[in-house]
C-alpha cells in the first residue's frame, strides 16, 4: 500500500491541507484519524469541516461519540476513544454508508467495524508545531484523492 506524506508547520497549515481534502471527498467517504493526544486530529477535522461548508464550531465528540454537522456535505465526526475495550456496534454502518463524510478519531479501537475502503490518516507530532501527516489510501477512490492532493 502506497503512503503519501505531508508536513505542516502550523495548525493553520494542517487545517488548509484538510480543506483541500474536503474538495475531493464525496458522501459515503470514510476517513480514519490516528495520532497521540494533541497531535492535531480535531484540528484536521476542523479544516475538513470548513472545506465542507460547516459553519458551526467543531470540537471533539469525546463524550458523545458522534457529532453531526451540516454543510454542503454533512460531516459525521466520531471519537471512539471511549470504545477501546468495547465490541459494541453503535450503528457505524449508518454513518459509513450515509449522506455525509465520516471522520473517525482513534479508529483502531473499532477496526472490526470499519469499511475495507477508506482513507487512513496518521498525524505524527514532530515538535511543538510541526506535524507529519501520513495518508494511506485503501481503495482506488482514495488512491485518486491522495494523488490529487499530493500534486
């Protein structure tokens, strides 16, 4: 599986990369986000939301598991950290096959429920500001997205 590497120096650059990604996604797309606490997963999601036309403030859905945002394309933002030791399906497929784009933070905790085709994104903290963002496309559609984003 080919990987695509991006580096950002500020939160604003991280958001801008996600805004560019928003121009390439479509309803039903699933993006998974991995990274340490404070790596920038929610910052990335905020940029994606801006690119999708979401006007509400986006924040982490840690306690609610899923937050839905209205935009040109709906955004379903999941934080499944609290489901680490659970095998409960809370209706993931409804979101993954829904009318919007789904972003799943801490996706490795629900691996068994994730669709095979998705865009896996890992955000690595290099220092206080610098982030390395690694995208691994799983499926032709996501490969196309990464190639376009990489241009």
